[in-house]
C-alpha cells in the first residue's frame, strides 16, 4: 500500500447462539448521555486513493484471520488482533483494530471502508451488511471512548490486556486516531461464519449508539436502523435453528443414556442375583471375578451419571439461550416500533417545513474557537439551530473572501495523512466545493481582489510568491518573484505593492506580476 492519504475518489476524497461468549444485552445499554459527531479532515489532499484500495486494507487483514491467524497487518499502520478465549465463560471476545502511528486515514467514511472490508473477509458478511456493521461499530467505539470501566465489565481479560484508558475506543477527532485509538469489535458465536464468530449486534446498536447515529445523520436514521433490525432478525432465526439442533442433539443423547442405564441396571440385577445363588464352595477366583464385574458396573454407572449431569447443564444453557433469544426478539420489536414512531415525526416535520421553510443565515463556524479552521453553516439566528452544515471544515474563516454566490477561502492542513493547503471556492447555497487551486497556499495568506482577479501567497519551487487567479475557476494566471508570505497585498497607483523576503517593497505590474520597481 502506498503511503498516501486514504481518501475516497471524488473531488475531495471521497448473537448469537449464546455460549460462553454471551453477555446480558440490558447491561450494555447504560452509558453517559452523549452524542457523537466525528470531526474529519475535509480539505485538499496530495493523493487520492480509490474505494477499492481503502477497502482492500481491511480485506487483507480479514483474509488472514479467516485463514486461522490470531493477528494480521502492520502495527505501524493498520493491525488486527483476533482475541477469542473459549476457556473464559463470561464476557465478550473481540477483534481490536489498531490504528498505528503512521496510519493515514483521516475521514470516518474511509475508516468504515477498512472495517467493512475486514468483516467481509473475516466473517463472510455481504458488503452491504459489512458496511452497516462498520457504521455502528465506529459510533459504538466513539460512545465508549476511554470508558475503560465499561470495557472491563463487558470483555474478557484477553481483550482488556490490549486496552488502556487512553486508547480504548475511537476518538471523534481524526487527528487523535493514528497511534491513539483502538477500535473494539465485540464477537459472539455466529452459525455459518467461516471462523465460527461474528459481530455481536446487540451492544453496537444499543440506545445510546442509536441516538448518536441519529445525531450524525441529522434525522431519524430510519434506513440504517431498519437494516440493523433486519440483520438482527436474520441472526435470531439462525440462532433459533442452531438452538433447535442443539436441543434435538441433547434429546437424542438423553434417549441413548436412558437405554444405556436400562441395560446397565439389567446387568447389575443379573450380577446381584448370581451372587445370592453362590454357594460357600465358590472359588476365590470366582469371587474376585464377581467383584471385578461389580467394580466395572459401578464405574459405568458413575460415567453415566456424569454424562447425565453434563446433559442437564447443557439443557440449562439452552433454556438460558431461549430466554436470551426471547429478550432479543423483544428488543428488536421495540426498535421497530421506535423506528415507526420516529418516521411519523419526521414526516410531520417535513410537512411543517414545507409549509414554513426554515430561514437561516450562512455563516462560518469555527470547529474550535482557538483554531482558525471552520465550516459553513446555515444558522437560525432566532433559535440557534444549525439547519445545515458544510462537509468541508478546514477553511480559514478570518481570511475568507466573499465573492457573491460563493466564498473563496484558504482550506486544508499539511498533515501526515497527506493533507495540503489550497484555495477553494465554496457555494453559499449548496456548500459544494466549486473549484480548487492546484498550487499550495500559505496557510495564513490573505485573499485580495484587485480588479477582476484574486491574489494570494502561494508556493512555487519551494519559494513563496504572489499568485494571480481567475476567481471562478481558481486557475493560476501569473506569479511574481519571491516575496515574504506575511506581507500585505495592496494596490497603489494601479500597481500591486508587496514586500520581498528581505523587506524591500516591490511594485508589481498587475497583469503579469513582473517587477517594475524595488524600494529598499
């Protein structure tokens, strides 16, 4: 895999047959009252990967786990541990996806592609189901981020050895992923899986996860929730089938044990009867043989009792499994009802919005008040509601230029994940990126319009120069000689005045930015 940013190719980027792995699903629904909004890097990149390349990272690791390995990948980038401990009766097994210090993923969409690819190959999920599970897994890990007490109460010691209060779960910030986040995928027995395991869908779709999913989608997330309900129902059917087969096996073994017990009892009675008829003249050898037979029958009786005790324990487990399946059915039914109610509310809200469309103002919103990076939002000044948000979130709000129907801004970051800084034009109505410069831009550069053109500081051959741009297509039209990137850009007597790298003032011709005069 090339060391390049994991960016989807577009303009920017693009339960269980309850065994020892079973955990009470009700216990998994409690967590702090919080919602999740992932903060991705959305801006220019120096390289763009295809969806297939990104998904292939996970697929490669999944194929290795399917083949029987307990670990796969590269600890410096992407690495998976398959942690299954059949000897421990309680708690979840898990897969842990390590995001190493050199991992270059910087958008949640791409991280989900990696997880989806892994689930496809490791456990035989369809791409559709794997995509759905990856969505819920990332939100689940963000909800329980750094909540080590939660993980300690739900997972086996083998899993907990790999988690700390600092790295457990997934940060909502892309710049806290590489080397700082470990994504936990709860596992349970899954009939038909090539590895015998699958994703435990109960915990990853608990109430808090669903609430956070609704926040992320900005609505009811009815489609995704319905798909999860469908998946859970399918799994319940598979579990019921496996449970029925298990009960039939137990019944068959019980019948066999009863027949063995009857036969053994007949042998015991026969031997006892023979002993009563024995005379005093019976030889010592015959007595010894009789004692040996009695001892063997006693051993067989003990073995039968042990087998019967094992069957009783297995019957008890199947009863617990039936109860758990009934509980899961109830959870699914409740979620179906909740989805239906949310859909009714959503339709009512849509009707109300059509009757009285929401009004708002397009403004820049800083992601962090101590950072220049911002996104566009449609803000209702009366209610404070964020009616709409732009996906791009790396624009410099304080230097953006209002070009009428769109803003021109310096956007992006120079990051280890391949982020770069460019000029962008962003629509005020759709929040789409309409155009992007090909050249690197000084991160703190101002954007100045002189005449019909845009001027800003850009990099050319590792030197900062003044660049002249078409304000609509952001096509570079001309460049100057080296300048100070911190200089003001001003128009004086039909000339552009700017300072050079040593402090001299340059008077430049606006048409081609050639030097007309230097003032030292």
